[in-house]
C-alpha cells in the first residue's frame, strides 16, 4: 500500500511540475504577443505624429503619402490597443492543456492570415501607384506608396510574430506529447492528439 501511495504521489508531483511548465509556455506566448502589440502601437503612434505634421505641411504626392500613413496607423493603433488589452487580461490566466493548444493555434493562424493580407496590401499599393502614373494622379501615387510601406512593415511584423509564436507553439506541442496526463490541482486530465 505504501508503494502504491508513493507512486501515486510521485505521479502527481511530476504532473504538478509539468503544469508549471505549461503555464511557463502560456506566459511566453502572452509575453511575445504583448511585446508585439507594443511594437505595433509604437509604430502607429510614431507614424500618426510624424505623418500628421507632414500631411499638414506638404503638397502633392507627398501630402497624400503622409495622409494615408496617418490614417492607416489609426487602424494599427486600434489593433495594438485591443491586442495589448487582451494580453493584460490573459496575464494571470491559467489555461488547461487543451485550451493552451487552442489559444496557441488560434494566434498562429491570425498572424499567418495577416501575412497573406499584407501581401494583398502591397499588391494594392503597387496597383494604386501604377494607376496614379497612368492617370497622372498625385493622390493615387501618394496613397499607393503609403500602402506599400505599411504593407511591407506589417508583413515583416506578422512574419516575425508568426515565427516567434510558432516556436512557442512547437514547444507546447512537444510538451503535450511528452506530458499527456495533467493535473491542475483539482482534477487529472489527459491530452489526446489526433
């Protein structure tokens, strides 16, 4: 009986340590997202400030370039604030294994889809530039150049975020394969990968 009890306690203690590792991976995921939202927000604020001033003090293609950058970054700032708020709300949240994996996969997909959208933005900017050249439109050329710049930044941002989140996701998936049985202090569970 003592041996069974000892094995049971050893089993539970190993899984308690595994739970701590799971929470560490969740913390890392949230930390990366938080840092990313700070970078995106900083980019947006800098663009709004600089391009807002330049928009008011320039003419022609340059005026439209700064106008589009300022407007575009209002949306970037909104996205950064929403994402940052989400990371603050998740800061002390504990996720069971299946929720951790679900959150991780969702975040990876978001950055991957956003990367595809960024390529579309760059293509739209190239089209606007071409249209501006064909119609001698400063507005189209300025907007096109701004959309190309913003799309290129977002492509770099989303690629970096995806790569960072994918690295944590791979650690999480390996962890869950090695530790399929978990204990959260109240119940024992098992993660089954299909």
